C-alpha cells in the first residue's frame, strides 16, 4: 500500500467514527444518572405568558464570560 492509500483509510475511519458518535448522541439521549443538572427558579406553567418569561430571564444566573474589552 502506498502512503496516500493509508492516509485515505485513516481519514475515512476518523470521519466514520465521528459520524457514528454524532448519530448515537441524537438517537440515545443521556440517561437520568448522567449528572446533567438544571434548575428553574420558579415553577412554570406550560401555558406561560410573556410576564412569566421576563421573570425567568431576570432570575436565571448567567455564567457566560464577559469578553468585552474595558
């Protein structure tokens, strides 16, 4: 085998593994014991109105980083 053939095989295997991993992620969601936690500060009615949405937006803690220069 030539070096080009080996490179093509390696790249093909990597692409195939990534595609299977992404497909598995969408087909099989995380289990209950996966330690993914979230919190809602107030109980939310499924038919909530815009005022309740404002309360949720104001009371949610934002952990994103501020990268704006000062």
